[in-house]
C-alpha cells in the first residue's frame, strides 16, 4: 500500500508551523531564564517530532537538521544549563534556519544546506556534551536542573 | 476485528498509523496525544493493541507503558520509536512493551508487527 504523499506534506507544513511557534515561545522563556526544564524538554520533543515527520515525507535534510537540534537539546538537558549566552544565540539561529528550510518546502524543496555554519555549530560538542541523546521528554530528569 | 489505541503527540503520526491499519480491518477506538491520556483512554476503551510513541509531553510513553501494565498485565503495547532511540526501546521492552516499530513507518512493517503481537499468547 502507498500513502497519499501530498496529504502528508500538507499536514507536515501545518503541524510544523505550530511546532515552530511553540519552539519560539520556549526559546523566549529560556532567554528570560524562565522554566528551564520545561522549555528544554519542549524544544527537544518538538525537534524530535519534526525529525520524524520530515523523514516520513522524504525531507531528509530537514530531518537531519532537526536531529542535530534534538541532540543539542539533549546535551543541554544533560548538562542542566546553557553553556553560555552564545548557545542561546545558536538555538535562535537554528530555529530560524529550520523555519527557512520548512518554508522552502512550499516552493522548491529544502534548499538550505546542511553545511551551514548553524548546523555545524549545533553538531559541535560543547562543554560536558559527551553523552549521546537517547532520553525522551520526561523520561529522565536533567542532572542539574534549574527551574 | 482488533481494536487499537494510537498514542502520539503528533497528529501527523496518528493519522498515518490510522491510514495504514484501518483498511486492513483494525478499528481505531481512540487516540491520545500524551502519556497521561494514553493511560486514561486505555482504561476507557480496553483496546486490543496500543501503539505508543516514546517521546510525549506530560508523561513519556515508557511511563505510560508501566502504568498500563501495572494495572492491566495482559495489555499488548507496541512502541513507536525513531532512529537513535535504541536505549529507550530497550527500556520499553524491559517495561513490558511487546514490540516496536520505527519511524518513518513502513506500512508492511506496521501491519506485520501488529499481526505478530496479536498472535502471541499472554
């Protein structure tokens, strides 16, 4: 059997639009140093969902980028804090690039290169980022959570 | 006809599972978009099978598996995982989930897994 790809591409765009807005709100909370654990969990979970949905509609570059963001959020969760103000800036830039990649699906497919500085920065290990990303949202508490 | 509860926080994924299984005769009796709802819906509908996402808000899929199996040891639960979640899949199976399917879903894999766990004796 085959699934209606056009239908799922439309659903992908609709649902990711909501997710990106929610991610943006969570990043603003992080910027205000508010609800750290919830905000990190939310961004992790949404990046994870975008990864799975993108892979399901054949948007592999978006899936890979979202996976990079998911891994970075897991590292932050494990660390229990942002490493510095530059990491928050990186997350905002990552969200902006993810939005751009998803927006481009409307027209010519995901055209933003994975070789971008943002993706490379996401994938580069920060301090204490040696643990792999395996935990699900709510599955494990961060080691040094602050609320 | 086997009844199914689909638990996933992404509407996209719930629709995809539904579209794969309904033409094959499965009846989706309810959906849940977080772990807490999954437990509540299980108690309400007593489905033959639950497809359970791992990463969900409020309560993870793994904790929902533990809650359901604590009260209903004969529940048949299939985890929905993504690449890179091998550790959590193992944790889910240790908690009592019967099998897992990997996103992005392949219809034949989803259907084969559901068929297989329905045949298992509990």
